[in-house]
C-alpha cells in the first residue's frame, strides 16, 4: 500500500477517533493537525503524536504535504472547510452532517466532482459486520419483501438543562437531534433496506426552551461541574422527535430520536420486518443479529466471519466470540476510504470498486433532515424528499 499523508481538522471528541481508526490501517500517516488556536492545536498534536500543528485551517490547507483532510469541526464549519480544501485539490473525509442545509451540501457535491477530489462521509454504523450481513440478507430475500422499518436512536447526554454544547446553538443548524443522530438512523435504515426514504411526517419537542449556558466552553458530552457560572440561552431546536416514513419501495417506517432519554447512551436500534422474517440490530450489542420467524424458532446470529456471507466476511476482523464494536466499524470505514485513496482510484471511474459513503450520501441525508424539520414546523404533515 502506498503511504497516504493526511491531516486532522478539529480534535475534540470524534477527531481523535478518526486518527485512531486510520492509524490502525498501518499505511496512513497523520502529518498535521489544525484547531481553533495554535495553543490548542499544539496541545492536541502533542497528545496525538502528530508533528505539525496549525492555529488556522488555511495554514493547514497550504501545507503541500497534506493530501487529504478529516473534517471533524462543529457542523457550521463543514461547508467552508471542505470547500477550501476542495479548492486546493485536497481529498476530504467529512464527518456528518455534510452541511447545515441541502443547498450547501449540493454545492459541496458539485465542487468535489468538478475538482475530481475523493470525498467521503463518516456514516460509520454501516460498517458493523452484522449490519453488512443484514443488508445482504435483505437483498437476497431471506426475510421476504420489506414492509416495515422501525427503531430508535436514544441518548441522555442533554437530559439536564445545565447540559450544554455547541450543537444547541443557532449556528448548529435548524435541526439538532434529528440532524445529529437521526441522520445516522435514516442512513442506516436506507442502507440495510436498499431503498431511499421518499416521504416523512414528524413531530418535534423541545423539553427545555431555555438552557443554562456555561460561561466557560465545554467540549461535547462533558458533564457540568456544578461550580460553573451560567447565562440563560433560548433553544429553538428539538430535544426529541417522532418520525413516520414512507420508503420508495413501498415499505413504511417509524423512528424516535432523543437526547433526553435517561439511561440511553448511544441507543441506536433498527428492526426490519419482511414477508417471511424480521431482522433486528442494536448498536450497544453489535455482535448479535436477531432473526425473527413465524414458522420456525427465532434465532440470534453471533458475529462470526465463518457464518457470514462471503461477500461481507471481511468486515469481521476477529473470529466468533471476539467482540467487535464501534471503533472497529470506524476502522472498517477508514480501510475502505484509504484503500481507495492509496490505490489512486478516481471517483469518476472507480467508484464501484470500494464501498464507502460519499458527499452524495451526505446530500441525501441533508435533504431528509430538511424534509423532517419542514414537516414538524408545518405541524406534522407529509413532506416528500426534494431531490
Ligand atoms: N460519526 C459519528 O458518529 C460522530 C460522532 C460525534 C461527532 N460527530 C460529528 O463530528 C463533528 C465534531 O463533533 P465533536 O463531538 O467531535 O465536537 P467537539 O466539540 O468535541 O470537537 C470539535 C473540535 O473542533 C475544533 N474547532 C472548532 N472550531 C474550529 C475551527 N474554526 N477550526 C478548527 N477547529 C475548530 C474544536 O476546538 C474541537 O477540538 C460534528 O460535526 C459531529 O456531528 C460524528
């Protein structure tokens, strides 16, 4: 494998996880890091053992050694950072959501295509071994035609009014909970079922219309210390949402997302019901796939490469009984992206050679989130995804 020289932009919660996942491949070298200030970047570079630190994105993008960037900044910076990188001909791995709205996302898709840069989006849950297996089982008809797709993505990290994060601020976008975690659920549902969402109907609830914003900034998911000083901050985004779905293949769906459900940490769950069987997968117990049957006993498939379909066996790196989880799915995604980059593949001619989500998937997600939000704002009416 040709060694690929890469850089991290934004080293908060998810950034270092990108670094760890890509480093596990053995042919990716992180040469630089950028964050909000030189001090911050230098401290993060030291802790991650990355040689160069920049206090601005422009300085990092001007570094000729950098071939590709990981955009792990807060949502509002995804668009300007990616556009600046594309302008300089750098490949971009963006975390989700691709942009704050579908119009910006479309510009990103078009700019990347025009420059011919590799573009990827970290819909990482797709790369769990048993999600890959579920997708194959659905596509080969193991559970018959799909009629119902349902589930939830529940968290509790914003349960208290003193829980605070940039995601709550107006710059974070018109949707919060749906854009932040509903985007993952919708992507995963469409991926497993092999059909796009066509129409949505949503109800949004804001439990705390005013939150206590700490005067001192905190990174994502950090606990309030109790000793902080606060200011009141008005909130206009949803703490939880209930959404009905219609898929293009005729299947119906429903999901709940919440950031205020006590006891739920990263509770992403997906169930698919078909004419002859069901499949269900839970992110917090990713090594089991429940298989529901009416005419024979239900079963639980344990993640075991020897039992998985040959086409997706490579997504399980360890034998049965050796658990794999979130970080391993992230590594699988990075392996696919960086193999594409290292091989010198082109988005135009080689796209079908290696499986990873692109900016086009991010655009699709922005469109879905926008329609869900429009439905909720209109009082819960069906909205078609505008494409
Ligand atoms: N794929 C996933 O499962 C997943 C999980 C968590 C977060 N995310 C996404 O990753 C992104 C970052 O989320 P996070 O939880 O890591 O946030 P975070 O607040 O923990 O980290 C953001 C980092 O970006 C830096 N930053 C802020 N403004 C910057 C700027 N102008 N230039 C350079 N750096 C800047 C911050 O200092 C911080 O280091 C978000 O878009 C989020 O949606 C994805």
